[in-house]
């Protein structure tokens, strides 16, 4: 068939299997990239953060579980992160000088300006911070910190396959 018709059918299939209707954005989103190989590095795992970000309210928190055994996963992404540009600096540098690989830092910076990203991974505290994430050392610290920030009745979603689930707010 025609490529456009095939594309439209693909969209219908994606919506059927991958859209997750939500009534409103939550204070907290707990998510995983979905395990190996989706969480082998932040270059790959970032896709889950990007998709799941539709479920967290401005000022909310994303609690991201990703192994990141290979760290950044892209030389340019790592080089730009290690320039310590800060969120605004990473955004403006990328907008002024597009570099493939640096786009991941750009998207992380934009997301981190909207919400807190807490990261439970093999990445160290410094590398986590350079990717605009707050390192989680122990899962035991997660809930007490969230209760302190939002109160015990905070709203949340759990997304175990963040790279293939697209939350969609129902209007």
C-alpha cells in the first residue's frame, strides 16, 4: 500500500499498544527504561525519561531506575556534560551549535528545568549531576524524601517500560 496509509496504520497500532491514558499529571513518576539493553547507558535510557515526562507535573519529580553500565554512551554527549555548562548553558550552547550527541544533554537540561530527576544507577554522583540528575545511593532514601517534599498523599505513576509507554493526559 501507499507509504502514508502504512504510516497512519502504524500510528493506530502504537496508540493501541503504547498510549497510557492518565487523568492528570502526577507529583512523582517512578520509571525504568525497561532493563538491558534499554538502560545500558544514558544515551539509550534517556528515551524513557523523555516519554515519561508527559506524566509528571511542573515542579514534580521523576525517579529513574537505569543501570547505565556504560555511562553516557556517546562521546560527544559525555564531552559536553563534562564542560559543566549548567542547564541554561547546555541549552544555549546546543541551540547555537548543534552537535549530534549533545542533543541528549540538551533534552536532559530542558527536562531538569521542569522537574527534579532522581537517578538510581551505577553512575557516580558527579556523572549523575553532570547529566542534571540527583544520584540516589539507596532505595531506602526515596520515599522519605518524597514524603518530605510533597506530603504523604503525593500522587504518582509507575512506568516499568518507560521507553515504550507514552502517557497521554485525557482532556
